[in-house]
């Protein structure tokens, strides 16, 4: 048997990776076409997110979680810049949805306007999926599927914020009032004009305004986006996905109710109310998200380890 040292050594350097040949007309048509079609939506989304601290926090949580999952899998991204059948299909579906929104239907009503906006958001989601597949290829497109679906739902939440504001305020205020009553603390929920309509929780003669920032929308939206991202990442089935979403909504509601309760109980005992308000809010916000991450990210792994 020959000595390995006597074997010839291949001194040829490894072949360099092929750089993608860019079809400039196709690339410009792809990006500029998507930008021109959805520019009003992108502009609306930017201003809506910028003006809402709750939406901004939810988007930051989604972006950070998506980046962590990407690094966890150690994905290597490389430019492809080539269309395949699926990327073309995704863009065709998107532009078809936009075409439907241009039809002379009854979009003028409030329900019709909301339906049209929802269709445009779904169309933009298909466009993002098509652009990712065109730019980075099918592997990256599959890895980013959960993020794109969660981001599409984020846009829907931004659209729904004006509708959900007051119902969520009422739920938060009533839940806190009932919990205070069980603790033996007298509380009353009132709608007053000061000068605009405000929901006020009176606790032992001390008023607390249940403002838009107290409705729990920020925690609810961030929790749902995180749950969608992790559920798709973990490839949960439809039943488990539904149970996770239910758990997420319940967790967010309980955390926000407890946040209000703690703030109300601590308010008479602290000098700097605003600082206490922020600290308590951050503790409950990230505690709820941490619990959901721990539970959903590890969903089913315990049973797999036992059967292994």
C-alpha cells in the first residue's frame, strides 16, 4: 500500500464561486415596478409606524427575533438576482391583487375601504416574497417565509390600530377594575370628556387615564408577531399553531392587566410616577415576550428528547 506522503498533491486553487450574471432590464423592471406600484402603501406604513410607539416596538421585536433565528441557523446569504417559476408566480399574484383593487367595485364604503386596504397588504406580502426569492434564491426565500408572513400581519395590525384602540382600552380597564375589586380595592370605570373622550379608572378617589398606550396593543401585537414567526419556524401544525395563538393572546391580556394593576397599586407609594410607569411597563412587556419565546421556541422539543 503506497505511503500517503508519496501521493501527488493537488496544487490547483479551488474554483472561484460564479458571480450571478445580472439581467439589468429585468432587475430594474422588478424593483422599480414593485416600488412604483406599492409606493403609496410603503409611505403610509412608514408614517403609521413612525407615529405609533406601540407599532414601532412591535416591529423592532419582530426584526430582532427574525435576525436571531437567521443567525441561529447560520444562514449564508448570497445574491442570485434571477427569476424562477415561483418568483414570477408570486409577483403575478401580487399584481393581480392590485388589479382587482383597481376594479370599479364598492370600495367607497368603510367595509369596502378596509377590504381594499387588506387586499393591498396581502399583495405587498406576495411582492416581498417574490423579491426575496428573486434576490437571494429559494433557500433564503424558504428561511424568510415566517418573517414575511409575520410582517404582512404587522401591516394588518397597523391598519387595524384605530379600530382596536377603544375596545382594547375597555377590556384593559374592565379587567383591571374587576381584579382590583377582588383584592378589596374600590374602583370605577368611567368615560369622561377632558376635553376629548377618555376612559378613566377611579381607584380610591384617584383617577387613572386608560390612554391609548395602556390598551395593551403594543404587547399584543409584538406577542402575536413573535408567535407567528416562531410557530412557522418550528413548523407547527394547524392545531398547535391555533393553540399557540390563543395562548399568546391570553398571555398578552393577562400581562397588560397585571401591569395596570401594579401601576395603580404602586402609584401612591412612589414619588416619580412616570419612571415607575415605564419600569413596570418594560418588565411586563419583556417578561411576556420572554415567556412566549421560551415556550414556543421549545414547543414539542421535550417530548422529542424523551422519545429519542
